[in-house]
């Protein structure tokens, strides 16, 4: 870390990073490796921290039209994808991505990372790892003080190189590696990041455009109501039939 910086000071510094970045939008290329399916697609996204996110897949022509739509707000989660038999609805507390992927990262954690911050809980205890030559910040919580987060810094001691989240049983839940950073309007945010698990399955996001503190039009985080067919089952094909370009314009 910086010369003379204590673990508590380091925790405060990274906790306050990008505090003024409250929303963002952009386009990213998403690729996977080691999963049951391969994905190599471009998505448009817009988010407002710390619980609101909308992401939709782009066609090769740069408009929304492929069957993938993810919306998360403070109360609900909605996912419509070609990888699923039917649209998925849930509450924000559910392990959505553990249902979708083996990488168990919560939506609010991903949104926080997208804003160039770390998902640090309140009242965490910080110490440096005394057994490592690399500067590693260990964050724990509770009476036993088991490590919940490990934060590794690059050689400049400015940017976080990667961080790992652990369970109460000291098992790795996920690892996020920041491959490259970018600077937009004085905010330092990830340009490329990889989310992986203990089985080396991973998802990589290469962010091609990023606009911090964007104006949010209408309400892109509103989740569509289930549409019921004659047999009582619901369908969300409608959102992909009616004006996909209009959906894109409502986001951007």
C-alpha cells in the first residue's frame, strides 16, 4: 500500500472510491469459458447503484433484438434468455446467478463492481496479510473475524488488481480480476474484468463504451408483468416483438 498507510486507512480509501458515481451506461462484450454453454456477445447496460441494472443483448447491427434481457431493481429480478425455457422472476435476495451460472455473485455485488467499487459490508475489520510478500488487505466481520474478502493491489498500490470473496467455511465463492482500468470524467472504472470461481469457470466483460453519471430516461428498471397464455402460463415474447429499437432508445 501507500507508505505509512494503515489497514484501516486503506479500507477507508477504497470504500470511498467513486462515491460520487451513482449511475452509468455503456456497451460491453461478454464471453464465457468452462461453462455449460458458450457466450460471446455484446450487451447494452445501464445501472444505478446499488440495486438497479438493465442489460440487453445487441444484434450484429447494434440494436436490441436477441432474446436476452436482465432487469434488476430494489425488489425484483427478471431474466429472459434463450438459455432458459421460460422467463425467470425472483426477489433480489435470491441466488439468481447461482441458478444461471455456477459463479455465485449477487446482482448488487456486480453492480457495485461495475461502478468501480468493491462490495464491502459495513463494520468490517481490516488487516494486512502478514504471510504474503504481496500487499493483501484482509477484511473480516464478526466476533471470530473470519476473512470474508481478500483485496490484492497492483504494483502501483493504487488500483485493486483482484479480490476474492469467501464463505463462512473459508471456501472461495468468487474471484474478480481487474484486467484493465479506464478513466472517465475523473472516475477510474474497470475496462476489462473477469469473474471466476474455484473451478476456473469464468465470465469476462470487455467494456467498449462507458458513460458515468448518465441521465436516466423514463424507468428502464421496471420489470414487465407476467403475460399469461390460455393454459395459465406466462410468456414474455412480447418485449421482443414490439419495437426493439424503442427499447434501446428508452435506455440511451
